[in-house]
């Protein structure tokens, strides 16, 4: 198996990638963190600006999974010396470097118009965010441990793994309040969380029962359930946009290959069958394709395939380095310019998205803060006019999302 040096993998940089592939149940996933680099990303963008800037706001024009359109694929690559974030069109065109820092930037995850990623500028891996063009870098997490494997749900939460208490456990963070909640409590390694499309469940990998297997739990950490059960390591789960399937990588057939199973763990089906290592599958936003990384051509590159495993196609071509950790973005459309009506109606259209009350339309009369809002759309108290076509009112009551 090729030896290809130091790599970022789901935010954890490994000293020897082949050792990780051969011994998934060992502590290699933890012990491979790189030493402190001499210069850091915060210096390149300005430490005070990164730490003090206002957190970027999330555009909450959320499409249903069946309405999503496939956009760019983001990944990290060491083609220019060390891991940085790049983007590429699904057909392999327009490969573009997004981050440009002196330390490792890796493991991108999409947050509507933003990118979550991990960087080790401070000597430990922490979670950062930036716009998809690489601007407006912002530090999201900052603690004495390593925070890795970020995953975002449209319902305003980030899931991630952290070794802040010693071993890697799964945590969630509220994007708006930055409140962190620990979800797993084991002496094992729990990493690589992925959200179900409606934000009600999290799948992840854990070696709590010996070797790495895929588990799921409710968003609050309850009902932790083992989904895969075999003598070899199953890793890197990714939930399909419609919530019915989970793609993952497994060593059960001798080398790492990509599989898919129903969300309850049934009907586990192999999709790839090639020499080498195929891993880190991610669904396209419309659920018709899967991007993944493979070293079948000598070193790790990004491929795509249909959701049934057909039409496996290489889309990156990096002759000397490593391209890995793909994350597939949905196309985001600009907010339409609203057309005010001469006489706005006294009622607003209400819809529940992201577990919050959302009002939308043209020329609406929206309630001001402090106004009582009921689930049938009625309000009491004074109103204020607005012509916003879409607004997220984070201070209003939370309602349970309807899958």
C-alpha cells in the first residue's frame, strides 16, 4: 500500500496514513496530530480581526432535499505544500484554491454560503468558518483540546468531535449562541458525526465495542444505537439528503471500500470494488451521486459516482500530492428583490424551518420583538412593516421541525 506522508483526515492529521488504514481500531487516529507549525493562519488574516469580527450570518433559504441542485465540491489538498481548501466543479473543471495560509486547513463542511473547516494554526486543531470564496475567516471553537470533524445541520447546530476531556467524544454547538453540549460519554473514540437531513439524528463512528462501527443517536445524545456489526472497521458515515440511507467506508472485504445501508442499518451494499482504499463518501445535494476519495491510481484523489456505484469518475488530477475530504455544496440562489405593495396586509405567512418561526413573502407586516406569536400565525400587540422577502427571527419561539 502506498506510503504518502502526512495527511489531514476528517480534521485529524496522521503521521502515517497506511497505518491508519491497516489498524483502524488503534489509537493512530489520535496520535497522529502534527506538531505546532511555525506560522499560523490567524497571523495571515490578522489575529485580532479573526477573533473579534462578527460571526458571519447564515442565509436560511433552505431547500428540501429533492429540490437541491448540485454545486461545487470542496476538498483539501497538499498540492501546494500543505493541506489547504480547494473547490472544483463536479465535472472536474475550475479547480480553485480557497484558503491560503501557512498552517493546515482541512476537512471542509458546508454551511449554506459558508465553509466550516479545521486549522492547526494555534498548535491544536480548532474549527473555523469562512465564506466560500475564502474571505472573512472566523474562529468558531477555541479550547485546550482538538476540535475536529465539523458537520452542520440546517437547524442551526454544528456537530463535531473533540478530545478536550481526553478521548474524542461527539459534541454539538448552537451556531447562534455558541453553547456546546457533550453528546457521548465513553472511554473510546467517537468521531466523524453526520446529521440526518432534518437535524433529528446524528450518525457517527465509535470503537466503544472494539473496532470502529457506525452508530446513530438522537440530536440530544439519547438512544445511541449500533447500526453496523462486523469484525472489521466501518467508518466515515454520511447521511443521504432524503434521510433513507447512510453511505460509509468499510474494511470488511480486505481493503477499504464504500458501502451504503438503510438508515436503520439494514441492506448493507457494497458500491466500490477496486484495489487500494476508497473512503470518505459524501452525497450530492440531490442524492443522485456520491463523491469520495481513493488511492486506486497511486495517491488519493477525488472521484464521483452514481448513488448505485456506477460511473466512477476521477475529477481531480494532482500528480504529486493528495486530494481528500470532499464536501458537496448545494447551489444557493440569491434572495429575490422584494416588491413592496402599497397597502401591506395585516397578517404574515408563517412557516416552520430549522425549528424556528420563519416569516416570508412580499410586503409583509411582521411582528416586532416581544410580540406574542402563535402557531396559527396570529399575533397580538403592535406590528412594524417590512419588505423583506425572507427573514429569520432567532428571538422568536422555537417549534419542533416537521420531517
